[in-house]
């Protein structure tokens, strides 16, 4: 394997990581902003209020996107295994 092939695999791995983590990160961001807005409007300054809704929302998102996440990770793993079998 050459250095370019290793960098290509690493680049694909980073993009796969970004694609797999993006749904949960976006949901966490949206829920956090909505709760922060709610706290600002009602002047409730409870620091732990944001954690439970965020955890629940991220968990539900993970359950809903699990087939997509598994397929994306399987595609990447198949590409890596094919490169191992072919030898580069």
C-alpha cells in the first residue's frame, strides 16, 4: 500500500464518521437551542434542564437512523476489506 492509498482510506473513514455522527449532532444542537431559548424566555436558569431532553432526543434519533448508520458503516468496511483482499 502506498501513502496515497492510506490517506484515501483515512479520508473515507473521516467522512464516514462525519456522515454517521451528523444526525445525532444536529438533533442535539436543535434541542439545545430550543431549550436554551425556552430558558431565556421563562428565566428558568436550571443548568441540568437541558441534559435529559437532549439524551432522549439523541437516543430516539439513533434508533430511527440505525439502519442508515449500519449501512453506511458496512459500505466503508466492505471497501476496506476489498482493498485488503486485492492488496491495495
